[in-house]
C-alpha cells in the first residue's frame, strides 16, 4: 500500500519552509509536497494524486476556502484540512462545508500530525473507491423531523440554554456528530477531545449553535431525503438505547469519566453508517434490503456482499474524516467483532459491543449470530466482568 500523499499550501514562504523541515521526521509515513498558492496547488493535484490537502485560509488571489471548494468539486477523493488564524468564529463557520477539519493558526505541529494520523488510520477500512468518494463529499446527515422542529423552536425561544439544546441534540446522531466535529476542531483550542454532547454544546455556546443550524444550513430535515421516517425513528431509538447500555457497561467495568462519556457517544453513533447508507447511497441501500430478503441473510451479510464492507466501517470512515475522537471511531468501526480490531483497551469498544449484542433481539434483521466476542473480553482482562456487563445491559433493555 503506497504511503499517503499530503499537499500543504501557504503563501508564507518561511512558514512553509519551517513546516517542511519539521515534517521530515514523518517521511517514512507520508509523502509530502509544499506549494505557495491555490493555483500551484491545483496544478500539483492535476499532476498527481493526493490523499490530503492542508491549506491556509487567508491567501491572496485564491483563499483557502475557495481552493477547497475547487478541490471538493474536482478531487472529491481528497481529505480537506484548513488552517485559520481568524478569531472570528462566524467567519470560520462559513467554510464548514468546504473543509473536513479545521485547525487554528499558528498550528501546533504535534496536534497537526496527530489529526492527520487519526484521519488516515482508517483510510483502508473502506476499499471501494466510489464509496470513499461519496463519504468524503458528505457534509451533513438528515435529522429526525421531530428533533429538527424542537431544535428550531428552542433556538427561537428567549429561554434557550446550552443544556436544553444539548438534551435535544442528544436525541439525534446527525446533530451529535456534526457538533462534535465542530467542537473537536483545533480552532477552538481546547487541547483535549470532547465526546460528551452536552459539554460540546456548552463549549460552542447557543449563538454558535444557532449560526450552524439557521445561518449555514448544514443540517437538513430527514424528509428531504429518501430515508423513510419510520426507519429513521427506529434507528435512532435503537441508538439511544445502545448509548445508555454502553454508558452503564463502562461504569460497571471501571472506566474513568472520559471513557464513560466516550462509551455513551460511541453507542449513540455506532450505527451512523446505516443513516449514511439510507440517505446518501439509496440505490445500494435498496439492493442490500432486496438481497437480504431474497437470500434470507442478515442485512450485515448483505452489506458485505454489495459493498465489500458494512455500515460499521462506513460510519467509522466518515467520523474519522470529521476528526471525532479516535476511541469513538474505533468503537463504531469494530462494534460487531472487536477482536478483529487493533484496540487493546476495553472502552468504549467493549461497552458498545456488548450493548449491541444484547439489543439485537429487537432488530433481528441485523443479527448475524456473532454473539458476545469473548476473545476480546479476555484480551482486555475482563473475563470476570463479562457476564455482569451483559446482564446490566439486559436490565436496561427491559426497563425501556
């Protein structure tokens, strides 16, 4: 497999030379190229394939935002990062649909390398080129109509608060994932990842949330897509249940507060790949449903036959592209079979896996007789707690 190729664009020659010098230590992992203008970047991309472009925002003749709009249209398979030194958040939010991730300028080299590494870590988990291209073009996902209406009404209310907004947004995986994409941007300078949706809304603030939802229209109502509302509601209901189970499993498993938050959010987002399939790949989604019915196989098996991967890999690929915390991405990617992953720590992956296995009785079309992955439980050294975690999840399901 060839090394990832990354193109860096900045009109400040000295800054670019410094970046080139500092990135020499990554030459065994990446092939890099450096240019000083948007025009030069497009010329370079016309000559050669690049997996990632990292561009400054403020450049003469062609801004970083304009460049990434061109890249998105002409090279949709390329992951797009933008560097912004602006302190005006509204100005930064205007580029939300042209960039996958946002970095503050001056950018910490370690932060840049870590974000690039995390984003590229799962680049081969989806092998289908057309599927990758579609995923890199996804800017937003459809929200549930009831949630969308509640959110709009709350935003227009003089009594709107971050906590109230968070309670609404946590009912919807599309809203949650987009908010986490924004708050985990290095532009906000937090220095740590944020997995708790409520905390994310508190950090963003009600005005930023309002700008995102109303001014820039990055969310769309589900009924503007081909996804049937009943399917969407069932999917969201299942995801909320799994998030609660995952949170409880992590608590009983002795996870720390950060991993408990990660487990809750990973559970909420674990099936986001199904939402992507239904809303962005409707033809394939229909084919999968027909194949499952015709051959009497699970939807999971049908996904592999049609796409070469499942909704789990699809969801993880998009979340990695958006820069969500890597533990959450890993939990989404391998929640059906965690022992196939390179993950060595139990949470949030184990919590989501057990919660999903317990809850499959309510979704028999997704069941594939995989069962609890005891190999992974043993790898994590939690043999004595596996049954406890499973029973805790079952208890929560009974109460729902």
